[in-house]
């Protein structure tokens, strides 16, 4: 038996967000640059509440602050506009406040617009929340937003999407549909990255979200969070944690993933935390590790961290 959960409505296409008729009285949850970048103007949303203080790797406190700030405001729906961080906060808040959810990604990699997952920091450590009540009602994927994205953002997002679909393909929780989607997503992302074809990256990211969102990522993501806790961006951390996790799992994607990491030219990552301490924290992440195709021991995690820190072959 398997179950597929995704937004009731997924709208894909250049300028699809510009053409969409948004409900009145929305709360937009986004990051600081949203207004200066002209995003709200582009969406032609006038009558709305705006919370534009979401930072990368947001903590659960920001979601709690939004809930208390807007508890008494009368709005009909919540729009998550931005990268994974903004959409994750919006989904978490909307699920708690029982509001309609519209997600519009402006970076293309997290797949958050179509998944039931939000990632927030709790006590300084990244934690993922999985719940069907966090699935957007409407996801609008508009490649207009990638046009002016800096290359660094595109590279970090694209590697996230590639990590997600390749880990998802190998997930023990997968099924024929997730395998089909994850494989298709990887093909698009690989070509998109190697040829820097932005439209392919946007579509690949959406399909990656639909795939891994229904089967979960695995060891690569579990390993990445301790690096993010030390300040590495999600994509940068994954470029190496997923690479070494693929090698450990003998993933069919190992060589192809290694190719795109090389193409994107990521600098090495380095963990300062004690390996044993980090391994203990990583092993509590059962949502990712229980789906990993191979069982992972504490010694395995320590060896992987050691390898990531010391291997200079990339
Ligand atoms: Zn990810």
C-alpha cells in the first residue's frame, strides 16, 4: 500500500503567479527583500498583511511570533513567498492557524511548495516536521523568479533538488510513482545544471518535490543538518553530505551526483563539532535514517563525518 499527498492545485508556467487571482485579505509570509525586489508588485496583491522577516534557517520562534502577532487579524489565507525557509514558516503557521495555504517559490530547490514537510530550528538544531496539514492548497511555480536570481542561489537550490530526488529514489519508503518522479527529476536537474538551463532546473525542482515529498530523503539530509547548524547553507552542506551518503549506500546516482557537484564547484565543508557528539545528534533523526536503504550505525556516521572533513579528492 502507498499514499500520495500533494497540493490540490499545482500551477506551473512562466508568469503564472502574475496571472493568478489571489483571494483578498491574505497574510504574506516572506523574507526581507520581497518588497524591494518588486515581488509583491509583480503579484499585484494590494490588500494584504505582510510579514517579511523570515531569515534563512528559521527557528520555530518566528512561527510562534507570527501566530501571536496576527492571531486577531482577519485574513483568509496565507501566502508563503520565497525560498524554502519562507514557505516552511508559512506552511507551519497556516497549519497551526487552520488557514488556506498558497505557496510560491522564488528559488527552486526545496520543493517545499508541494511537500508536507517544514524544517525549523528547535533549540538551535534543525528539525523537520512532517504532516499532511502542512500541504499547500495551491502551489504556483513561476520561472519568472529565477530570471534575476544570483548564480549562488541557483546553485544552492539546484543541488538541494538533485540531492532530494536522488536520496528519495533510494528511500525505503518509496513506491513506483516516487521512483518514477525522482528519476525524472534527476534527469531534468542534471541536464539543467550541466547546461545551466534554468527552465529545466525549475521543472526538475517541482518534480523532485512531488517525488521525495512522498517518500522522504535519507542519510544525506540527516548528515547535512549538523553542518547547517554551523552556518553552511542547506545546499552547500548537501553537496558533500549527499555525495558521501550516496557512496556509502552504493546509490545508482553516486557518479552522476559527483559530476554535478564538480560542475557547480562547491568549496569544501568542514565540521567543527566533535564527531561523536554530532553522530549522536544525527542518529536521533529517525525520519531520515529509517528510510535509508542501508542501516547506519554510530561508527558509520563518525566515519562519514571524518571522510567529509578530510577527503580532498573533490
Ligand atoms: Zn533539502
